[in-house]
C-alpha cells in the first residue's frame, strides 16, 4: 500500500479535505485531498515543529496562528476558516488541513488522532 493510499484512508476517517504525511527529516511521504483544487499542506512546513509548538506555521504560503496543544505532540493552528492539526510522532509527522468553514479544527484534530491510531496499528509509532 502506498503512502498516498494510507493518506486517503486517514483523510476519509473523518472527512477532512486534506492530509499529508512526512518522515522525520520533513520529506513528504504521501498526501491526499478531495477535489482537484484542494490545497494540501506541505509537511516540510512542520519540520521545525519538533518538541514544542511555535507561535505560527506557514501552510501553502499562509500563516496560521497557534491555537492550542492537545497533548505533548499534537498542535492546532487556525486562521479564519483555515484549520490545521499537526502530530509529530518522531518517526513521522501527520497533518490534517481544512480551508472549509464547516470543517473545524476539532475535526482535523480527530482525524490526526484516528490517523495516529491507524499508523500505530500498522507498525509506525
């Protein structure tokens, strides 16, 4: 199964518009998005996102502000209708992104949490 297939599966768990997965050095492993025009966050944006949240991150050239920390490794960012949840497992970084008004940050966080459970079940901790 390809990394993009894993991303498709994770994205569909909670119906968020976009998911991206990268390795520990920031190289993109896979991505998934619905529709042709949906922006997918580059997980390279999160490569500096190690061990502590930053005040903001840039996703697709747009700055999102830090909103909350869910646990020690899951961070939420928001700006207007744009939301992004980022989980840094050390072995991988998983991000869920939305620029749709009806998909809130909480849904991105839920998607990342479910994605984390899924990746753990296939051997990625």
